């Protein structure tokens, strides 16, 4: 906060050369992303006020709406958007169209973007489903932004007889979201998912740079987003979360995101918060997919059963920079690793998560493996295994991490091991963990602890 205010104070009132303005904008974008919660959102909004795009009678601004610096979108150039009332057919020139909504509109027939690229600026307006119709993209691309200074542009999703993607359905396509709020999508069909967005094949890509996906329900899978593998064709799709917020969505599995096949979810800047599910409060990986957490936050998500933040069935999760905090579950309040999946934690923070049963931070099951080499695992709580609970043959490798101030109501304040689980402790700090029995480590029924490092 302090740093932010200093930056603002230093900003001179007069007009700056373009180069300098861009530099400032970059810094603020990166700074804003590190923070979480409402305070950060307000702060970012304040900071960006000075960068308000010039919207002339011609309606010109960057494809991002003029506000967003995230991921690979770091420089801006203006394009002209033409007026669109939300109903008329859109005319594409060389496969492209740039339109902005002139008024609130109802989606009475699907807006089909097929083999074209549509740049759509919500312009602060609401584009709302009639209950059944929505936006669909096949073999094309949709780039969504909102240039409105109050960011009040909304896409309200379908909620009746929806298979997936209440707001936007894409197939063999790319979706870039720079702004706008996607809300109200509701999946009803048994095999579907993705309350707001369904990516229905193995080649789909979603890039989230900004905006908000909130208040959607994915029924069985993916409160906000489903990555499917309908075409069963090789390498799976990607969900790249560079910025923006995914908040208050719900589903049975994957409160925010459900990956049905071997896709990749990377979180480098967005905030995933307050989503809920039975398994995977934020993210659920069904097969050998990858979750790469290099920045951003996964905070305050809730799983009624396993994996408050992330549930990995048979894939890998790598944490090198994100913060995973204040999530809740019965087993594995932050991360639940099942069926031979693995977790590599080399940076970032897992703190203040709470399991009512086992694994305040991480629960390993059925041969799941975890390596900790730099992540801070602090202040997590559980009934057993305040930080880590491992059973049925898992392997824990510790070198250089801090496992500190975690707490178990019963056994294993830090790490609880059962049945053929092995811990190799090479280096790092295990300190200040509390329990009735086994403050640091608790071994039950054949766990092995190999110590070569310094224990406190
Ligand atoms: Zn831009
Ligand atoms: Zn606009």
C-alpha cells in the first residue's frame, strides 16, 4: 500500500511522453497483481484512473480496452471499433470485426463467431442472455474488453438447458478476456460444465488478462470454466490466467476450473477467490494435467470434501510463486494429491489454510509425491497433520522449505506420515509447529523419516 501511494504522489500532473507513461503503467500492473482482496482492486482502479483511454467519437482504443497490462499484452495500440446494437448481423472484413455495444441488449439468438475473429468492447453495457442463448465461437477467436472507466460491462449468461459455457462456448478457438464481467451462467445438463465458459476440445485456449468471472454455477464440473477434450486429439488446451478475478463460482468439482483431460492451467497473475465445490474448491484436474502456479493468488476457496484450493487426481501441480491462503476443506485444505499425482513446491506461500480432518496444507494419498524446496508452509491447521498428511505410500522430499507455525488439534503439527510413506528431510526449517503428539513429525504404522538436515 505504502509503495503504491508513493508512486502516485511522485506522478507529476503535466502530460508525460508516451514512453514514460507506458513504463509507469507496467509497474502498476505488476504491483497490483501481487495484492489480493478488495483493497487491491480499489487500489488498482485508482492507479489506473490516470490511464483512462481517450474514447473519441470514433471509439478508438486498444483491443484491451486501454487498461490492461498483463501476460504478453504489454504495449497498446489503438484500433477503431464500430457501433453495434447487439442484434444486427456483424460484418467481417478479411475475417475480422471490431464492434462496441451501443446499448444494453438481449441475446435472443446465439452470437456465432465462426471462422472469424471478433473484437467486442462491452462499452459499459450489459449483453444478457434471454435464458437460453449465448456467444459461441468455432474455429475462430473472440477478444473481449470493456473500455468503460467504471468497468461496468457485463455478459449475463444462459441458465436454461445449458450443457456448458453459460456465457461463452468455444470449440477449436481462442478466447481472450481483457475486461467485462461474466456472470449468471448456470449449467443444467448432467455431462456438462463450465458455468461461464466451456472450452470444448483439446486445442482451445483461454487467456484471462483482466475482468471478472463471478456468480456462475457449473453443476457437476467447473463453476466458472470447463476445459474439455471432446475431440480426443492429442495435447490438451490451455487456460492462462494472467490477470483478472475468478470469484464466487461453484460446482460439484472444481469451484472455479475443471480440467477433464490433459490440459494445462497456469496462474501467473489472476486472483481465484471464494469459489466452492465438494472437491477442488478452486481447481480440479481430472487426469494427467498440469497446474503451474507462478504468481497471483488462490485464497478463501472452500471444498466440502477434498482440496480446498487444488485437487490433483493424477497430474502435477508446481508452485513457484503464487500465494495459496485461507482455503478450507476436510482433507487437504490447500492441495490434495491423489492416485500418484505429484506436487513440486519451490516458491510461493501456503499459509493459513484449514482442514477439519487431515492435511492443513497438503494431503497426499495413494502414492502421491511432493517435493518442497523453497515454499513457505506456515500457519496452516488440521485435526491431524497441520501442514502435510501423507498415507499409502507417498514420498515427501524436503530441502530448503520452511514448515513453520502449523498446528494440529491431535497428531503431527507439521508432518504426519502413515503406512509406507517416506520423508527425506535434507534441509530447510521445520519449526514452531504444534500438536498434542508429534509437534514437528508424527510417524504412524510404518512411515519412514530420513533426516540429513537440521531440525528445530
Ligand atoms: Zn492494450
Ligand atoms: Zn470501447
